[in-house]
C-alpha cells in the first residue's frame, strides 16, 4: 500500500475531518492543508475543514488564503469535539507550535521537518529531505490520479517556492520535479497579487522600528525586537536582513502574546540551522528547521521583564558561541539615523 493510500485509510470513516496547520501558518502549510483536503474528500469520502491557531499576520498570507480560496479559519472553541479525526500538516504533535490538545492523537501527520520524539499518530509521513511539505502532497495527488485545479496548483507552487525561496534554499530533486509538474497550471497573475499585497500603515511603522534595532558584526546581522503586531514578522524580517551584502548569518527575535519568537537564517548550505537553534533554545522552548532556515519560540507569559531579558541574553550568547562569534560582541547599528539640518 502506498503512502497516500495509508493516509486515506487513516482518515476513512472519520467524518467530519479537521486539517490543522501550525500556528500562524505560511503558504506551505496552507497549501498542504488544501491538497490534503482534496485528497481526503475524493478518496476517503470525508468532509474536511482547514483550521489554524494564532493568526494570519502577513498581508501576503491573508491574500494567499483569500485569493486562492484555501478557506482556512481560526480554531474555534469546541472544534475538536465536532470533528471525528484530525490531521496535522507542516507540523507535528508536541512541537508547541500547534493548538492540538495533548490528549488527542491525530489520525494523520504529514511534515517535512525532522521527526520529533513526541510524534504519535495513526499514520505519519515525515520527510525532512523535502524542502517543503507541499512537495509531499503533490506526490500524493499525482499518484492518486487526482486532477489538480488551477487555483490549488497555484497555491502548491507558491507554497513550495516561497518555502524554498524560489528553489534556492534547502531544495531537493523532489521539490524541483513537483514545481515543474505544477508550473503549466499556475495562474501567475494571482501569484503577482499575492507577492505584492497592499500594506497597512502599521506594517511600515513596524518595519521602521525593526530597522532601527537591527545591528551587524562582521558577517552577522540581527535584531532583538520588542512586542510585535504579528508573530511571523520575525521570519519576514529575518528573510530581509539575510540579504544584506556579505552577511552569512542572521538571527531575529521578537515578542508576541506571551512568547519569544526566533528566526535563524544562513547562506551556508550545510549549516544545520535547525539543530543549532534547538541547542541555543534548549529546554526553554522549542525549535525546528533545516540547514539554512530555522524557527522557534519560547513561552514567557508568566515571567517578569528581567527574567525575559535574561532568557533572551542566554539564547543569544548560546547562538553566538555556536556560530563562533564572541559572546560579548560589540555590534554596529545597521541603520545610522541621518541628521537633517534645518535650512537657514
């Protein structure tokens, strides 16, 4: 029996069925959820709902969910009781980045991050060699002989290419083959609208404040941010900072709703960023990732400001040591405020 058939069997008879992404989902998670929904509705005969914890913070992600008709909604009270089965996509149980109750064992888990010791499910397909979870789901749909509609193909293509930075980060042959298969079906005008959304004023205010906090030291660039409007700004800002000329490492942290969010980026193709960040965070929280990209979070809701600052200091020192930087480095500001002299 193939993997997609095992997946279908695990969901069969569990109607209605809930497909859960990680909190604050990105396009890879949302597209994977939509692909799994199509597979299970056609082959298992179960009605599916896609849901997420947290929020869709980035304008691009909100546009993605709306324009491509993903239909993902925030988790509501009682939602787990109303569904007979649950799947996790782009995440795993016990990772602290999902609102799945600990007592629920999911029927299906599909993810491209390294397998966690806490992962328990009726069916699990964990492929850390894939650059995106969408790649796994594209394989399922192809093997099952399911025609992929243009909007879903666009979602899968965008999810795959955004996760791998247009096939330039943590990419494998499977990712490339999936993107080539999807390309003829892609609606590129929709992708353009998603990639260039209209931003509210608050986005530019937050970007301005973040740039003022950014700093550099040799080939490292980072930013230690305060409270954020939405948590995935940390990853968004890290992706921007790592594009700084000659930068090879980037680390950004920020706070949102009682947690410290962390994003690590590198231009080194075999850096094992996920492993480095897990070690830096340790038992304070959770982290995961691949060679060039990693993310994590640390719960701090019940701690005082000095305690939170001490945790941040410890994580930064551990990371500096791991990438062979001085623990007490003296950084330079990335942006030097311009002095505007009044006209005479």
